[in-house]
C-alpha cells in the first residue's frame, strides 16, 4: 500500500490555499459570484434574470437563477432530449402511454360520476367474476363498456358486460 501524499490536516490546508488562489484569480479577471440582477430576481421569485455575460452558443444574456446557465440553451437541449426516441424509450412504456390515454379519455368524455358504495362493489364484483370465468374456461375475458367511454358512456355497473377478449377487440368502440 502506498503512503498518502498528505495527511488530512495538510490536505485541508492545501485545499484552502487553492480556494483562496482561485478566488484571487477570479477577482483579478472581474468574475464575481454575486450579481445584482440575480439577487433581484431571487427576491422577486423569478426563475430567470438578465446577466452581463453573453452565451457563447446562442448569444443570449438570459440566465437561470438556480444554475446560472443560459435559459434558451437549456430549453433547446431539453427539447432535443425529449425528441430523442432512443433516450426517451425507457420512459415511454406501453403501460404509461395507455394509462395516459385512459386518463385523457376519462377526463374528456366522461362526466364526473360519483358512485355509491353499492355501485362500486358491483363494479368490483363484475371484474372478479370476469377473472373467475377466465380462470375456469381458460379463455381470456374482458370487462367491456356497452356504451363506449369514447362515445360518452359512463364507467357504471349498468354499462359493463363481460365478453371474450376476441369479441371485445372486434367490437372496439362500436355500439352493438
């Protein structure tokens, strides 16, 4: 095992000296950590402020309060990441997309339906019955909305029926 260059006390002294030297260099070049515009933006609760240095990529002076980074460049790089299919593939799974679609459709097409506890129990019973039928027959069954939600139907026990998966998929959002 090699002997360390510095003891912990010596390391602290070296780090303090380096920090002091870096601060002196930054001060000599005119760099400061404090910005009146940034401090003002923080007091106002704003996310961005106009800095004095120009971005070398886009030429903007708009900076984020939290990171001191260029706001337009951060937005551009964020959009590039969002539009990169390979990068976003783990976040766009089929379950997430279908859940998002379900929430959108239920919000757009359904009324805010308040179910009584009995109606809620009936719905749970229908789903349990569907699972039992699937298990007994070995054929996959779905709980289907007789009047489709996409056509304005409600998620109510009177609007539910049990169909085989093939029948349900064939039916789609049609009225029979």
